[in-house]
C-alpha cells in the first residue's frame, strides 16, 4: 500500500482525478478526517471536505504510473 496527500480545489480537478483513478485496476480510497470513500467515485469525493488535503490509500505495490499521473494534485 502507498499513501499520498492530494488537494482537489475545483470541480474540474475532481472530474480529472476520478478519470485518472478509474483507470486503475486496484482499489484507491480517499480519506478526509474519519471518512473514507472510493476515490473512483465522484459522488463520494464531493461528500468529503475538499477545503483541506485528502489522504489517498493506494492498495497496490505496482502503482508508480498512477502516482505519476496524480502528481499535479499532490501536496507535501
């Protein structure tokens, strides 16, 4: 499993993020506080607090392509 922090600031960011994560053949969860949703679900993402960074749990050891594709959303 790999973790990364991301920030989705616009509706366009959320749509693009879901398009990218939907291509993954493994599970990806987005976590905000104590809530976790499927990161491939646009409705799930809009139910989270998008005003602060989200934590992504990527459930694969071979996820370098996904991490690279999501790099523009990453926060340090």
